[in-house]
C-alpha cells in the first residue's frame, strides 16, 4: 500500500526503508513515562490515544513525528512530517 501511494518502485522503497532503519531505535518505557504528563497536557484534548506518541517524541529531544493523522497537526509542540515530506526529502538524495 505504501509503495502504491508513494509512486516509488519496490527498489526505491527498499532503499528508503533501509536508510530509515539506520535511524530507528527502541525507546525505554522509563524515558517515555518521564514525559507522559507533558504529553498528556499537549494531546489530551485533541486525541488522548496519541499521548504515547507525543511522550515518545518528547523523550528524544529533537524528534519529529511522521504521521498522516490530522490530530497531530492540531498541536504545536512538535514538528509533524507527512509521508510526502519524507519521500521528497529522500528522493532528492537519489
């Protein structure tokens, strides 16, 4: 589905995905919980189900959230990127 929506070939998609995996790490629960209350203040009135994502991003300092979820656009604490933003960013490198 991602390949179809992006218009990328399977090879281009694989290359981008492999590059992305270089920057992915698991975040310990303790780090996320440390930022829980702040994340809750940011998202509880927008979409309480997204508090976890905000807390995880806050725990990383300079994180960016990659999502098509329109709820994230309503908060102003963290930058949000759409898939098209990533495609444009990575596609320029090839």
